């Protein structure tokens, strides 16, 4: 039995070798630019800034996955970023203290190393916690929340409240977390002097490579059956249930992956920028990255990465010229993108490519 | 014949309103059963209870050896009960074949979904040919017409190889041509599946139904072949009491 089509249907052009190689070609070009050209051309200060943008791009990648693909508007990624950052920061502080108490604890009148800190002296434990702590928290939260079918704006507000609460917790525990100042004054990482340009250049390469690998991994996930399922959950969670899948599990796994990425980014942020503090991971920084992902294009992973780098660069450049004006420009950009190009820069590029084909 | 679905003394209450009131229904293995009744008779509610969307106030729903009441929607699907909705809800951002593949993969553990789809599985191939959507396999589902969407949804059910299919008004909003094609599809499916169809359309019923259960105000009014049901004075009365046109349709 054949059923006739009623509407004429535009056939998608068959994938030729040209269209098939386009993606890898772009990726390779960007990789060469990031790994070879940038370290050669940029002065150390600018390269350090680029490293920071790329760190944020890792968080953005996770947001792209959770929000763009999975429809979960995560407004509190700063929490996971912070968990990763503090895990790394605690380890660096302990190494630097060489068996004594970290400096800020002495100033706060703490006399004995808190039990929470002890295992972080072990680099393997600290590095594992960088990823595992955020993933565990996200899994616990997701299991609780998604099973109760909390979604949409309610979920978004919940994550944001979590970020706000996390900041209050960090500030309140002065002796344990360094309070408002956070953890800073890092001098070395695995025996390397962090003040050296050479160390910072290696760090930049590490960040770029980690971002590249995570991007490829996330892309693989998006193109897998799981990725199709994730999109299906985004567009029709109830329908997915009647296909025999539990959407809560799919969402929890994705949320945990995005949290793990944010944690890893937080850990890389610490040696690159030299500080981790509550101000860097509260509601505002969390929102800024969501805005960046929206501007770059949340439905494409590359758009999320691009958004983080572009907005990071724009923030630095603009703030150098007009201090304090950035917030308005950022808000205006967000409104502009949301009303005129809801698919962001990536959506505009894709549309142009289709038109020129 | 063994009973596949056995509903006993089922009641559903919404905020004090009794939508289903002591319904008994038995559907045998391999049967094609039509559920009809005027608006508000409780047809869709009955389907909702079987599939776990609505919790009953009292009564039992047995499916083979399992009790379905109190189970979650996806668990019931995993036991082998599939359904469509009045308004088709396919995944527009996925292609036709991806929609089918997603439906067919539901028994795989989650980690096994991490790989890319390579080629087309047998179940998907079968669903494509049965529904006649082969030509559109790689198109995004959003370009499909209303009828094609319904067929895709039925195809997704088939790809899951369910033991019981529940179709909620499959021909609502379809053109005459689409209706008869859906009828052919239904006949084809009913050959090797147990199917329950909720339908309003009397013409469709006359052409494709054999066994019919009539619901009225939450109760089973009568059961039997199409001829028996149409000849039943109580059925005529129910439809007469409702709307002249519908009644003419039903008894003609």
C-alpha cells in the first residue's frame, strides 16, 4: 500500500562529499587558529583573556546541551562551576601551605584543618571531585525535580535560587571557604610556576584542547540516538513517556553532563585567572553565560561556544572603553537577538549558507 | 480465545463528576474492537486509564498477567500497550525515520542509545512500508500533512511491536481519501495485532468495525457486532436523545 503525498515536499539535497567535509574542515581550521596561530600572535595578557573565554565556552557548551538540546533552562550553572573551582582551589591552597593551614584560615582564626579539606590534598581526589561533585549534585537535584515533573520556568527559577543560596553559603562559611574573598593567591600548579608566561601558554593549550574534546564528545552525543531522544523530550516530554522512555532519566543524565562540564571549567578557571570567589559564580555570572549562549545560538553546540567567546571578548573590549556600560549593551543585545534572531548567530549563519547553496 | 485486556468494575471520578461508572470490558487476543458513544461517554477517559494517564477511583485493569492500575505511563508502554492521541504528537524536529527509530529503540538500555543510528532496523523498515511513508523517510516530520502525521504515529506504535494498540479517533479531521487509506491500514494492522479504536465517525465504523462496545454516560450500554448494535433500541435512543443528525447516522 502506498500513501500519496498531498503537499509537495522539498527534498533535502543529498549529502555530497563537499557538504559532508564542511563540518570537519571548519573544526580543523578553528583548531589550527586556536592552537597554533593564537599562541604565536597574541601577547601573554591577551592569550590569558582568550583562555578565560574558552573556559567560559566549556560552561556554555554544557548550557547548549541542557538548554538548546534538552530544553532545560539552566540559570544556575555557576553552582557547578563553583564546585569545580573550589575543589581545584582547595587543592592548590593545601599544596601551597605545605602541611600548614592555608593563609586565609589563619586570618580567620581557624586552628585546625577542617575535615572537609583534608582529602583535597590528594591531587587525584581533588581532580575527581572537580567533575564528580557537580555531577552528583545535578543528579540528585534532577532525580528529585524531574521525577516530580517540575519543568520550564519553575525549573529555571529553582536553578537560579540554588545559585543564590550557594553564594550565601560560601560567604557565610568564612573559615571554610574564604568568604567573600574566595580562594586566591595561587602560585603553582603541579609544580609549575603559575606566574610564568610559559605556564600560562601551556594552560591555554590545555583549555583549548579540553574544549575541543568536549565539543566533539557533545556533538557525538547530540547525533546519537540519545541526542534524538533528548530533542524529543524537549519538544514533547509527555509524548516521550508514551514511547516507553522515562524523560526524567534522560533529563537527569543530560543535566549531570552539563554540570560536569561546568565543574571542569571551574577547575580550569582557577589556575588561568588565579581566583575563585562567590562573585564569579552567583546569579549574575550564571545568567551572563545563558545570554551568551542565546546570542551565539542555543540550538547549535558551536553557537553556544561562539557566543561565550564573542560575548567574553565584547565584555572586555567594551569595558575597557566605557566602564559600566557593558550591562546595558549586553541587555540590549539579548533583547535584539531574542526578537530578531531567536536562533542566534549560528542560526543566521546557517540560514545564509542555505541561501547561497 | 484468551482475554488480553480485562477491565472490571472501573470507576473514574473528576472533582465529584463520575466520568466512568462501573465499566466492565473484555478484549480478546487478536480482536479489533471499536469503542463508540456520544460526547462525554468516557471513551477517551477509558483509554487514559488503561495507559496510566488517569488514575481510577476504583476497579481493576488487567493486561495479560499484569495489573495496570497505579503504574507509570512508560512502564505500561514497556508491558506492551501503545496508544495514539486525538491530536497527533510526533517530533517535528526529527525526520520520519528518526521518529520511528526512536519508537523502536525503547527497549534498549539508556547507555546503548549513545551510539549513532546506522541504517534502518527491521522494525522500522516494516513500519515504513506498512504506513507507506517510505518515500518520506528522510524528511523532517514537520513537513507531513495531517493524515501522514497520524500514519507516522501509528507507524511508531507498530515499530514498538505492542501487544495492544489503542487508537484515539484516528480519522478525526481527515479527508475522505485519507479516511479510506487509514481504514486499509487498520485492517492490515488488525491481522496480527489486538486493537482498540475510539471513533466518532459512523461511516468509518460501518466500513471497518466488527465488534463494537457502546459507552454512554460512563457506562457500557451494549456490546456486539455492528448490526446488533445498530439495531439496538437503547443505542438509537441515546443517539436520538443527543442530536438528530448523529442519530440518523448511527441507525441508518
